[in-house]
């Protein structure tokens, strides 16, 4: 086989990330069937079986060890709850299969690949903005019906957050031009305003807050980015109010309105749902620890051979719209604590390795640290960290491992 056609793990990872974005665009805007997404499952399984991951070189022993504890716990919970094997496999697929992209990206990509993918993301944002504008001005879509180049707001939120973080740190590290940073910031917040994606506004504030408290002393570029943020925020807030009404802005600026939105916007509150779930569904005391079993509560109406009994009865609660809700329901406190610990371990590993690396590479770790914080928030806010929605954030979280691996490789050459 010619070298250019050789199917390497690196090429597979790059293809999966790009294909995932293409599917979102095509399903929302070209009426593609969602079945096209199942090809990603096949590729993720293939990449798991194809090569050994470079866990040690990428500095990912701690996250791997946590998963090594989590998966037996999931199996035990499923067994004692009598979950059908096919349902358990479906649950693994929905919540954990996408983790393969995290380990594969850290193992097989290099920094040049990361830079190229973000250039692709930059150009994809033009398409994303165009789709959002077309859906609003031509189709009359706004709020939850307008998702730009994504299937839903989960993918849109984290994609815009990732872009803002990347181009903010790249601009201040002289890796991109001012207009590129401004375009990403302005387009992301305009999309947020048109689609009423309030989380993008929250992400932006968190990203800039981290940037200002961890960066060096005030500089011209820091001042310039601050001015850009204020101007763009004013523009986006005006658009948000004009399209969606003053209530949308009030949720972001008024504490009482914000808390009311978190507690009353859905059948189960975003924060504080564990007590309700425990009272409603956990009959046995041990179910607080292990839940109802992974796969027991998943939605799979398109696949008749997977049991939907629980979802058919209680799906109206929309628990599957939130990562915390569905995970706590199926895996209990042990499962959710270990799941959270996985992301905490990524935060710790990146923070530790940032201290050891050359100054010119520290911003890569900063980007990972920011995205960990955003991922943590989405666990309660929506279902970003489930299935295909999680491909982009997990890919970004792998960047720290790519840097660590490359630094270790450079040391061995000396």
C-alpha cells in the first residue's frame, strides 16, 4: 500500500474530528440522516483495537488509573441491577466510547496537527456563522431551533468556547492576527445572541477571567483584548435582547433570574437534582452508590433490540439532556464521583506539567485547563460530554498530552 494511503491512527483521529463536524452541519442543514454518525462509533472502536496508546509518554497515567477503577464499578452496578448486556454496551457507547478520541489524540497527534485542526475550525466558523444567519433571516429560526452548523446547542456552545480560548491565547502569544481573534470572538457571541446560547456568554467571561488572573503583567495586547471583549459584549447583548427579549439578558445579569432559570427551566433542576432522583428512583440503599445500572435509562428508540422501558416511562423528565442527571441515575454516587475525578485528574496533570514546560508552550496547557473548567460546568448545564457532542472538547483536552509527549520525545533525542 502506498504510504499516502496508509491508514494510520493519526489520520483516523484527524478524520474523526473533521467528519464529526461535517455530520453536524449536514444533519442540521442538508437533512442528512443521523445514522451517518454511527460511522464514528465504528472508527472509535477500530482505533481502540488498532494501536497501543502512549499513556505514559503523554503523562496520562492518572486519568487512565481512574478509568481503571470506574469501568469495573460500572460493570458491578449493571450486574446487580440486572441490566441486559446489550443495554450495558449501549450505555458504554453513549457515555464512554468517545473517550477514545482523548487518548488517541494525545497518543498519535503532534502540535502541528493541533495547529492545522484549529485552522480548519477557524474556517468552519465562517460556515457556522453563515448557517446561523441563514436559519435566522431566511428560515426564521431562533433560540433552540437555530443551531448553525451543529445539531444542537451542546455542540455549538463548546465549539465556540474552544475557539475563543484558542485564539485569545494564540493572539497574545503572537500566533495569530488580531482580526482572527476579533472575528472568532464577534462571530461566537453573535451566534450566541441569535441562538440564545447563554452558555457562550458565560464561557467567554470565564475564559477572559482565567486569562487575566493567570497571565503576566498588563500589556498592550491585554488591554486590547479587554477593549475588544467589552465592545463585542455590548454588540452581542443588544442583538440578544432585540431577537429574544430582555428576559434572556436578565438571566445573565440578574442573580435571582439566573437561579430561577437553573431551577425551573426544566422538569429536573440543573443543580440539586440528585435528591429528587434518589427519592424517585432509588428503592434500595445501595442504588445511591451504584445507580440503576449503566444502560438501564438510555434512549434508543431507533434500535428495537435495546430496551427502552425506563425511558418510555420517564423520558418526559428530560434527564438525558444533562450529563450529571443521566450519569447519577445510572451509576450512582460512585460512578459520578469517579467520572468527575477523571476530569479533575486532567486538570491536575495539565497544571503540573505547565509548571515544568518552556514558557513558549505554557499556553497550550492553559487552554486545556480552561476547557476542563468549561467541561465541568457542562456536566450540570447540558449533555455536551455525552456521545458525539464530546468529540471536540475531549480532543482539545488531549492537547496537554500532545505537548507532554513531544517534550519527552525531544529530551530522549538529546
